[in-house]
C-alpha cells in the first residue's frame, strides 16, 4: 500500500448518519450489545422518553453495565413543569442505580458513548426527544471516543 493510501486508512473512520426516525432503533441495538459502560449526555430529560428507556436501563444494570447520565441541572430550566419533570426523572434514575451528573448553566450537548468504542453525536436530545427534525452521527472507534472525552474533559 502506498503512503497516501495508508494515511487515508489510518485517518478514516466508520460513520453513519441517522435522523429522528432511524436513530432510536440503532441506538437501542447498541445499548443491547453493550458490555461495560454507557454515557448519555442530554440536556433535557422527560417522563415520556424515559418510560421508553427504563426497561432497557434496568436490563443493562442487571447485567452490571455502568450507566452515566449527564444532564442539565433542573434548576436551570425556565419552565416550571420541565423543572419538576426533570427532577422526578433524575431521582428515578438515581433510585435505579444510574450515576447522574448535573451541569449548571446552559448545557446543550447531545451525545452518547458506549463501551468507549461507539460515539453518537448530533442534535437529538436522547432522553427527551418528541417531535422535531434532528440528526445524529454514529462513529465507531476508540480513538474518536477518546478525542471527544479529551475535548469535553470527561
């Protein structure tokens, strides 16, 4: 293999784009194939979306998979109903054994890391999505996960 072709292969990565209609099926498949750890960063967390996730999260926890959720501190939500809803869902997550970290200020990142090898990033609020047009990119590779973790100081 010539030098430019080797450089191309070393710097290429496996990536696929998803929209709001195709994201969850693929994301759930990744969760079900997880072996060690899941990190989900979603600024909003709602009852209607968490009802969808709780059975999956319970199975992961039963299989000794570590779950981490990073979300906006409910006190930073402007809407009283959103504050209340987020607080309730965070308490439910903690009760289940999920590690929850709260970020102050205008937190708006949306990403997930699975087994330090799969990175999901984009515009979709994973733990609250309901009806907007969004995109998410799935990237495979420990190198890209480490790059994101370093960038975010995780």
